[in-house]
């Protein structure tokens, strides 16, 4: 009974976090603002889902796979966000490097 409640709370939190992230992506005006809302959806929510699976399955293959997927997303989400921001900057300005106006000269 307690495990079922924990699973429901963890999955409910993951779904709520995903919904708020989707709403943020839809409502933000600029691509760089939208990128901030991808982080919780791809790094925190998978841990909540993996925790729900782990609570039910523990060391069964499903629990181990859920944990590995959550670790994979946690490690590679910043890389994907950085690559997306760089691609958006290249599309917007033609180059990803800062211009002379953007750099601080000392």
C-alpha cells in the first residue's frame, strides 16, 4: 500500500513537471528562454519516473534500465542544451563565437 502511494506521488510529480515544462516552452518568447524549461523535463522528471519504477521493481531489469536511462539523460541533457543554443545562435547571427561588441576588452 505504501509503495503504491509512493509510486503515485512520484509519477504524479513527473507528469506535473513535464506539463509545466511544456507550458513554459510554449509560452516563452525566445528560444534561449525556452531552453531553460527543457532542463527539468529532461533531468528531474526522469529521476522521478525512475524512482517510481525502482520502488516497484528494485533490482529487476526494469528498475536497472530505468536508473540507467535517468543517468544517461542527466549526463547528456546539458550537452544537448548547449548544442541547441549554439545552433540557434548560428542561425540567428551566422557564427557561434562572440562578436567584438559582445566581448569585454581589458
